[in-house]
């Protein structure tokens, strides 16, 4: 097994919280190459033969296991594209830990584009955690694409997080739900300085009694900008809710346009969006306890993004 240096371990810690995560398989990609790969008895990780990336095959009925597939970039000027396919077998109940950490020490841009195709078989359950983190002097770009196909009565909970250091990101998430499938997506995003973030989501409720809930929490500071465009389309007797809640600070800009489309008379869809600033009474209450304004803001923002 190849050992990681201090910088790489710090990146990994920021994108893959290993506490309370069950054991299982792992694939670590560094600077465009796989450096650590292990399968388990129930989770096979194998490299693709036609393009960069891996196939993750989770056996039917697998319980209380996880697969870790983080990406690390520590070179300036590297553009890395990877294609991963994850198949969760029938009746399985697993956790998938993805994400990318970039440490760009130079002046050239470093970029990672990760395309994940996830197929969740009948009756299976998946918890998906994807965290993005960046640091360094050079530009750090992350463009994740996630395409999810959910079969009958499958369940997925997806946590998409980007809290620090990403210069620019375009996030595309698409999902198709069959009968009885349930999908919850929680996205948490913070931008600062001149960072830019775009998040597009399209959730298609194709089967009877399918349902989804999309929750977005975001903060734009300094001169950063964000665009959110979540769409839920109901083509059957199904339910969907989209909730976007944002805090704007300094000269930040946020555009939030949730959309719902019903193509069945029994569909039930709702959406809401709110953009505002930190409430002054919250700041004052914390400052009376001896905190500075900056410390009070930090506590409020961390609580909002949890």
C-alpha cells in the first residue's frame, strides 16, 4: 500500500470523515492515478478498461459496509477526468463516500471532473456522502456530475457538501425514480472571495408513490456568486418538495430558481426559496456572551450549514 504524506492526509481528512462509517472497500485516486485499491468480500472495485475510472459492484443483500472513493490532487496545472459506475445490488444497505480534495501549490489551474453513474437496484438503500475541499495559491476547479437510477422501492440519501476553498464549480445532479423509490438530497455550500458555484438538479419521479425531498443550504460571502436551479418533474402519482435557504453577506450574489412540473393529476409538488442576511438579534445575543462579531457570525454560519 502506498503511504500518504501530511498534505494528502489532511486533504483526505477534510473530504472523508471516517468516524462512524462502516468498513468495506476503498479506492484512492491521486493526481490522475489509482494508488490504493481494495475490494471486500461483498464489494468489488475494479478499474475500467475503456476510460479512466472504476466500477464498484456491491453484491445483493450487503449490509453495514461502505466503499470509499476519494480523489486527491496535489499538482498545479493538472486536469483530471474520471468516470465511476456504482451498482448497489438488490436489498443492500451501504454507504458510499466520494469527494475530491485539491491542494494547488502553483499558479496554474488544477481541475477535477468526476462523473458518477449510480444504479440502485430494487429494494436497496444507499447513503451517499460527497465532500469537496480546496486550498493553495492556484485556481481550484471541481465539476461533479452524478447520474442516479433508482429501481422499485429503493432508498437513497445524498449529502453534497462544499464548504471551503473551491474557486469554481458546476454541479450537475440527475435522478430517475421508479415506483416506490425515495430520494433525499441535502446540499450545503459556502463560497467566499471571488468564487463561483452553479448547482443544477433534475429529479424525475417516473413511478407511482415515488418521492423526493431536495434541501439546499448556502452562504455567499465577499464577492462570490451562486446559482441554484433544482427541478422536480412528476410523471406519476408521486410527491416532491424543494427547499432552498440562503444567507448573503458582503457583496455576494445568489440566484435561486426552484422549479416543479407535474405531468400527472395526482402529483403533489411544493417548493420554497428564501435569501436573506444573518439576523441582527442572533448576532447581538451571542455577542452579549462575550463573543466578537466575527466569532458570532462563524457560529451562526456553522449551525446553518450543518
